């Protein structure tokens, strides 16, 4: 007949399946996070170019909207000296301005010999023209353009004069200058150039219209200032405010014949406005460069997913550990019941046999009666000790055991135990040394139980030829120290951490007949209950030392 052992149903397959499911989910989550982050960075690459565009054009916009309009503060009375100062400031502050041309313009109804733009009685012509630029050493070059050069044929001047004449032609008393009128009439923006005529007051504009329409014999003249700013877009300073997205940003001509698509690069463009319109901003990033940004943004995401995964794995581990502990506890309890049954069954069987022998015997000699009485007494003591041990454990766990302390003379206490031990184990070699000069405050019954258990273990787990125990009782300034040394089989160092656990049994040849697994656990519980501490050291094959420490 096959003997079946009881097993704890662990259902580890469910945990393995759950871990596999979590791992698959983790891999899928990481993969999807990577894909989403790649798409996000690529989208940012195309969308964030506006930030670079705005930051790069900020100096140009400031120049166009603020620096140019300073000319109007002079209301046409800007002479060549002030024009030099103003032009130098523009050239040095704005590297993208290659040259500034200054026209000192006159609006008049006389001087028919002058060459310019004439409409009815109004003549618009430049009295003088100056050109300003910086040389290679960053020094200002000033050049006066001869009166016969470029005056009548200058497109910049002629276009602005014609726009002004057209505006004056439709000007009436109700006309007011709107912002749109200002940019339409007084600004002329073409690729590479910005032309600006200072904005006169509305009353002055009406005076120009009067000059244009009426025949006045008296000579009247008004000064105006016109500037032409020649722009070089290639000198625009690029502000890369998104360095993690854009590896290289260039200002290139829109119709650049040398422009080629580079393999392994992602590219996007933005056309520049107004005077820069023949150029564009080109954004290039290699796939490897963008991969670095993807990894940078992907790292916290994968870290969060991994942390969640680790937490779930930790929960799985805690469940597994709980199952393992329950399984081990189930096995210990199962062994405990079996061993306890054996421990009870053996003395009960011996008692029953002795009782039957006495019952069936016609005559019992004094020697037989003494023998049977001793057997019954020993087996009854075994049952009583086992019951007391179980009862004490239960009382300690339920905190119902009361400490009955008293001052005990260790010399007489130990001698009584040693004498009883020599009677109980005549083949045990017991040596002792007691060196104390004061009494210990303890529960003598509980302390006696600890002594008995440790002496029983020293006897039980020793070879026949090495039945030995040495007991030393000493005291120091703080503690009483009681040491039990034997020459038994010893305990494996891996077992030392478990020997004080309830129901735990060390597997060896001396434990084959069964043991409840309560002896050392009982000693530890009792010792700590009395305020002490128990320690153990052992060398397998040489012996074991148990040390009890109680405070004075």
C-alpha cells in the first residue's frame, strides 16, 4: 500500500501565468511608449520650428517696427551729421543691415531745374544722397553720391515719391492716417530692401496737397527724410531655442541650386517674410540626433512603467512568499500532529502494556512490581512534561502565563538539577562550574524547564561515546551568564536561524523517531518571557554551545 503524504495546494501555476501576463503587458507598454514618444518628438520637430523662427526674427522685427520709425521723430529735419549717427547705430546693432542710404528730400513748388518726381505744381527731389556701410575692420564708411548719379533713376526714391503723390491726390479734410496707411505709403518692402519715408503730420500732408493743386508764386519748400536699408538675410543670427530638436539650422536662399536631400536626415523649412522673402530657415536633424531626444523623453516614461512593473512583481513575490510560508507552516503543523501523536502514543502504549502485564499476572514479585511502577512513573512523567510544555506555550501566546518571580540561589538550584540529571542519565558525563555571589530573581519552575530541555538535547543529540555536557554559571556587572556546552553532532550553520522556530525539526539520524519540534522554541519563549536572551553557536560534528543571559 502506497503511503500518501499530505500536500498544501499552492497553485503556483496561476502565479507563473500572472507573471508572464504582467511581463507581456510590460513589454507591450514599453513598446507603445517608445512608438508614442517617437511620434511625439517627430511632431515636435515640425511644430517647434515656429519658436526658433520667432526668436531668430525678433531682432529684425524690432529693427523694422522700432528702429526705422525713429526717423519720424526728426520730422524731416535730419541733417547729414545726425544721419551719420543714426546710420552707424543701425549698422552696428543690426548685423543683417549691409548698407544704409540716406536721401535728404525736398517737397517744393519751385526749382524747375531740379530733377525728380513732379506732379502738377509739386516737385519731389533729393537734395543730397549719402551711403553708409561698415568695412571689414568694422569702420564706418561714409560716401556722398554725386548729384548726377542715380537721382532721377533711383527706383527706391521714385517708388516712394509716386506712392506719396498718389496718396496726396486722394487726400481730403476727413482723411486720417491709419496704421495700415502708414505701412502702405511710408514703407516700401522688397526682397533685400526696406525703404522708409519719415511720416509727416496730417497738417503737413495737407500743405503738400495745397502745393500740388494751387499755383503759388511764392517759393515754398519742406524737408523730408528717406532711408533705404539694404538687408542681407544670410547675416541673420539664428537663435536655436530648441537645441534638443534641431541639430542644424541654416538661412538659405529659396532657389539654392546646391540644395540636396541628405540621407538619414529629417528636414523642414519656413520662408522668411518681407525683405527676407528670398530666403528661408531650413531645419535639419539626423535620425541619430533625434533618437537621443526620444531616449531622453522616453527614459522617465519607461522608468515609471518599470516601477509599476516592479511593484506588481513585488506583490507577486509577497503572494508567493505567503504561499511558501503557509505551505511550510502547513507541513510543520502536519508533522507536529504526526509527531505529537507518536509522542503520546509511545508512552500510552507502554503504560497499556505494563498495565496488561500486571493485570494478567497471577503473581507479581516485589522486583516486578518495582519495575512496572518505575515504567509507569517514567511514562507518566513523559506525558506530563509534554502536556506542561504545550500548556506553557499556549499560555505564553495567549499572554495568560504569570511570572512567579523569587530570589533563587543558583548554587543550590543547579545542584538539585544536576543530581536529578545524573539519576536520569547515568551515562551522561556532566561537569559544571558555578561562580556567582548573588541570587537571581526568576521563576524557578520555568528556569528549571529550560535547564531540563537543554540538558535533554545535549544527551539526545550526542553519540553514545560522547554523552557530555558542561554547564557554567557566571555573573558580571550587568548579567548572569549560563552556558551549556556539549560534544554532540552539532548543527549546520544554515539551520541555526530556524532552530528556535516552533515545530521546526533538524533532519538528522537522531530525529528519525519523531520530535514535536517545540523544545528549543519553548526555551526561547520562556527565556524571553523571563526577560532574558538565548544564543547559540555550533560546529557541525564537534558540538553546540547554548548561552542564557539574564539581567541582574
